[in-house]
C-alpha cells in the first residue's frame, strides 16, 4: 500500500513537472508556475518522507521478527538439549515401528518428515524428488500402517505423549 502511494506521488510529481515545463515554454504567469512548482516540491517531500517511514517500519518489523526467531530458536535448542535422551529413545522406537510395517528406506525418511510437520512440497525439495513421488510414498506408508492419512499417522505416535486433561498441566 505504501509503495503504491509513493508511486502515485512520483507520478504526480512527474506530471506536474511536465506541466510546469510546458507553462514556462508558453509564458504562463509566474504566480501559476510558482504554485505548481511548490506542489512539485511538496510531492517530492512526501515521497522522501513516505519512503523513509516505509523503510523504518519495514526494518523495525524485520528486526522484531528476527529477534523472535532467535529467541524461538534458542528455546527450541534448549528444549532439545534438555530432552535429547528422550527424543533419541522416541526416534528409535518410531524406527522399530516403521521396520515392523516393513517400510522402505525412502518411506522411513518420508515418515519422519511427516512427523516433523513438513508439507509434501517441502519434503520433495528436501529429498530432491517430485511431490508426486512423496505423495505416493506417504500413501504407501498409510496403507502399510493401516491408517487413513497424515493426522491418524501422526496421532499414532504423538497422542499418548500429550496429557488428555489439559486443565491439570500446571
């Protein structure tokens, strides 16, 4: 929105400048030329101030987002470090279940990516394959596990990790 306003102000400045040039060429009264020149100056000032404000706000928002990301990243690292042995044990148990379902190596990889919450397109990018292949592998996983989709598959592993009565989680 701000960019559109800045572009419109630049367009007004350009059109007013062309009008002033034409007025000078046709010997229009100087009072009229000065009035239009002051409009050009006001437009240029508005462009400069709007651009400055836009970049200040954008930079501020970027810094806020970056700080939140760094904090989130630090909290995530702390959580992982604190629970490393539990996470490793869970990963091993999940792998045992995957092997019990006789998943292929590729299906195991996709299975872990599903549990991590990646989309099919993200998985395809990470694995250097096509989204269609990832979807087929996910479908094979669900079939071999006797499940109907991502939600049921994820719940199979995560449901018992979370408390059922969230009112008593303090």
